[in-house]
C-alpha cells in the first residue's frame, strides 16, 4: 500500500502538480544537506499552509526534559533532540501590498525538482495572488558540499502582464520552535543581532548546554543581468534581523534575488569567533557568486557519485529509488568528524530526536565501508569507543558493575536518553550490533590493529554486560535471558528472545577471541588494556566460556525452526496476508495490547540473526525459518524489508526479493508507512544498498575474499556498482548472462564468482 505522486526519473525527484495536502511529505523528500547541516524543503517565501519548518545543524542538540506518565528508576533525565535552528532561507515577498503565500493564492502551475546528480533543489510556480495579478517564480538553492557552512539561493520572479511595487525582505530568524518539544518551550535565546545594508549577523545560544550558533547573510538583486542598487531599511528584534526594500517592477521582466547564508556553530568554532567567521564566509560567498558556488557543487557531487553510484538499466523506478537513498545517505554523513553520527531522520525531520541508534552499526556501516572507505568507517566505530565510559555509566545506573557497558538505544553524547521502558531497559540487543560492527569492519578491511587500539576495550565492556545479564536457570540447567525486547518491538518483556540470546553469546565468544588476537598481535597493548579495564583475564575468560557454552536458545523441533521467544507458538498463528488493508499499518489501527498478543512481527527478528550470522546455518535452516517468519512480518519498521531482500535473493525467491526491494528503496518516495511528513528513514536507506549489493549482487566477505553470487530481478537488464575493498577499488558489472568484475586501482584482490576463484 503506497502513495505514488512523484515522477519517475533516474536522476531527479520531480513533483509536477501543486498538492498542498502532501506538501509536508515533500518537504522531507526534497530536503538538502551536506553532513554539517541540512534544510527541509520549506518555501523561501511565507507559507501559511501545513508545513514543518526545519533547519538542522550536526552536533547541536538540546536535552529536552523527559515527559512520561509514570516515572521509573533508571529513566534518563532528558530526551536529546536535534534543534530546529535558524531559518536562513527566509524571504518575504509583498506585491502591491499582497503577501506572496501559496496557501492563499490560486496556483496554476507548480514544479519542484531535486537534482540528485548535481545536488540542488529547484521550484517553479505560477500563482494568481489577486484577480489579474499573476506571478511566476523560479527558485533554486543548495547547501554547499565544499563550503560546509554555506547555503545559497537564487530566487527569480516575473510579474505577468502587470507592473507593481514589490517589497522584498530577506531575513534571518532564530525565533523557531521544535514541534516535538515535550513542554512547548523554545530552545534558543538571543546573544546579539547586528544588521546593516545588505547584511546581517545574528547569534543565539541554547538554553541548556550553551551551544552557540551565528548566522550571517548577504544578498543582491538583479534585473535581468544588471545589478540594482538598493537602499534597504534595516530592522532587528530578539533573535531576528532583516533588510527590506521596495522595487518598482515592470511587467514580464525577470528579477533575481541572490541570498547567501553562512552558519557557524560552537561545535566547530570558538564562541568568540563565531560572528566574525560567519560574516566573513557569507561575504566570500557573495563575492564568488551563485554560479561559481553551484559549479563547485556540481563538481563535488560528480566526484562522490563516481564511487558511490549504483546503475540499474531496465527498471527506472528501481534506479530512482537506489539513487535517492544514496543521495540522502551522502548528504547526511560524510565521515569527516568522528563526533558525529547518523540519525534515523538525518537532517530531514525531528522524529527520534536526530540521535544515534543501533541502526548505524547494523545497517549503515557496510555502505560507508564500501563507498567512502576505511577512514570514514573507522570514524563510525571510534564514535562508540569515545562513548565507552558513558556506556559503563549507563550500565551502572541499571545495577551492573565491574566495567560492564550498555550502549544507549538513543544518544547524542553517549548517555542514554530514550524513555520508553520497554526499549530503554529491555531492547539491549543494541549492544550486540555495536560489537558486530567491530567484527564486520575488521572482516572487511583486515584491520586487526583496530582491536588493539580501540576495539577490545569496547568488546570487554559489552561481554561483561552480557555475562551479568544472563541468568542461570536451575530448571533448565542453562543460562537464560529474561525480560527483553528483541528487534521485533511488537513483543515486549519476553523471555529468551532467540536473537538477543544468540548475539549475546556471540559477543562473549568474540570478545574472548579478540583477547587472544591482541595477545599475539600486540602484547604491550594488551597489558595497557588489561590495566585500564581492571581485567582479570583467567577468571573472567573462564566465566565467559562457562556461560557461552551453555546458553538456552528456544527452538521447535517439529517445525524445524528456532523460536522468536519462548511461548511464541502459543499465539494465534495468522498471516499478514490475512489482514484487511483497512487495518494496515496495525500500529495506526490496533491497540498496543492487541498488537502485543498477536503473532505479527514488526521487522526481522529471528531473521536478523540469520542475516548477521548466515555462515552459522545451512541454506535449508534459513529457508525453513524464512518461510515461517516472513509471512508473519508486517514490515512496519523501515529496517525490515532490506534484510528480507538479501535472504530472499539467496534463497532464489526473486519475486519476493524484488517486492521487498521496491518497498525499501521507495519507502519514502511512495510513503509506504504513511509517515514521510515526519522526515525520511535515513538509516534504512543504507539497508537499500545492502539489498542491492548483498541481495541481488550476492556479495559476501569470507576469509579475506569477496564472494559474488549475483541474481538479478527479471526486469533488470544490468546492474553496476563499485566496491572499495581493503586497498582496492572494484567495478562490478552484472547482467543475466555475464558478469564483469574489474579492479580499477589498488592491490591485488581474489574474488569468487559463482564458486570460481578469480585473481584481479
């Protein structure tokens, strides 16, 4: 069930009709960013219709006070939220005293285009603002990938068959709100406002944590290609500054306002330098001009696509979907700052607070390893290493000791800030994904030194947590895992969730193996780590071995499947296909009690384990479990379809794989879950990359070699992508009849294609 309204184009996202009821969703889809900051596709001019105004900065957040109905010990004091920041795009346009506002005008033509190949947003419309007064607008803007603090706008307008007095007011506005504020408070307070002719600089700070942000603007107006000398009125008030000027505009003449904004935060600069730096950068941007900045933007994106593009021929919807996903991943996280991570909504909305989840290690890391390379991937892991002490503190708050580490479900700075008890306290499988991220990175790059530098410390903390979290059951004579929530959040507070227990056991075993690796690789580093962690090697390793060799994992021998958790088969076993369309998604139609008692699965749970640990199981075991659990899965998590694509392709269920691929690649474009107005599903977009490369490309890493077992959907004529593997860049070209893999640069690599070994 989806909501198609966008034009299919392989390199562009196009909206070609004015649909105000869908505008908030389009604001998400057409968002732009550069890893440093991002901007929803709000209109430059005033708009009184439904809109979520959003401008966001990496690393700048607010600890909004937790709001819950029933406080429980261990709850975080706050829920961290990425802040809606300064509105830098604002232009107020008044034509003969009538405010240009598409919610109040008659719109006869509307066109919006996100050019993903070149990284810019265009909007064109024709609107009648009063009888006989028709205005045409052509607006283009981008957030610079090369100048991280710069946003640029070209706003052109034409009055059709009438002359008018046009008042234009470019402004900067920090008097903004977060729609997800728990107590409807505003998060910014003024530091200063400075305004002069054709320029302004304002600075604000957060009410908590004392983040400072300065925004500067410059602008100029042209008639055709000739600049107009302006004599603006200047004004300012709390958290706001503008210039306004009036121009007598002639009919059918083109007027273009160029606005340049620079945003600098104390996350990157010294507070005392913010205003000067922002003013300087805005001035340079105006001096260099829109065309030069746009040329830089196009060149930068061309270089990025050179490595990250995935080309599909024969299926334009599939092609548009994967490029849309890669585009947003690239403009969300560039890997240049190890303090930053990937929020589930990126810079496209406020839901989930813009914080870091386990999605990064489970879904995003492979994309950045293969497309951005070793250093970017390493920075994602170092982010967690830098939060190790906070993870130990998080575990201590819940009663764990001796350096046990529980990484947060949601975080900005390493502290847990999620306040739903069934997730904060029970969805502890996130610890496993973080350990798996270390394993996956080392497997991919053969960077065992990472264990000695950072990884082993993290693995010890995680293994200590699991060793304390298991309980020995006298009745079973085995170690059990009580009171957890697995990846399937439609089950809370269950005993012996198979996935959680399996990955917990694996974490303990991998930590022990990593101990031995570092012992042989770098004994002096091991001594440093043991001292720092107060690790009693003989005692703790023996305890880990005892637990990991005797973990209870629920299964049903009759069906030949593992059980999602104990008691799962006690539920009424009905299939997702039996649900009425009118009841989907069930999270918007059913009571929570009804969902918890049903057999329905939100996302891959058992199958998440089979995805991570595919080599531990036979193809027949996977098929039995896939055939049982997928029909009970409603895929109401954005993270669900991609895992199923990989497994369905492996099992030669290509129709199911293709169905799930369209769902993951076009989840937001076609608004499958009816929630795109809240922002995009950035982290699941990395899952779309997995679906193509690991699913249809059949790529795996085993024993230092790349394996490919390609299986293309019947509509695809060719599939092409590049892989940055270890010290080599490979280009993979696949078709139903032949496969061509070429090493473009770097060291020799051995690949295995359909079982045949080839040395490149």
